[in-house]
């Protein structure tokens, strides 16, 4: 995958997470929009970063398994 393809996936994941958390924080928690936006940005960043770390660990495990099969 090209770096632009990866960047597009990261932006899409962050945007989806941001919108999901924004709705949860504003409508369910009853926070004002400004505070909900700030909270959603932090939560989406953490979720995106966690997904990236998980992806890297999973790919490293696959590469290690491929090296032992041959």
C-alpha cells in the first residue's frame, strides 16, 4: 500500500471515530458542543493511534510467521 493510501485510511478512521464520539459526547452526555468537540478529538486520536499500533503488531507477527514457515 502506498503512503497516500495509508494516509487516506488513517484520515478516514480518525474522521469516523471523531464523528462517532462527537455524537456520543454531545447527545448522550449532554455536553456543550465546544467541550464535546474537544473530547471527541482526543478520544478519536487515541482510538486511531491504538488501531495503528495493533496493525503494526499484527503485521510484525505475520512477517515473523512467514519467516519460520520457509
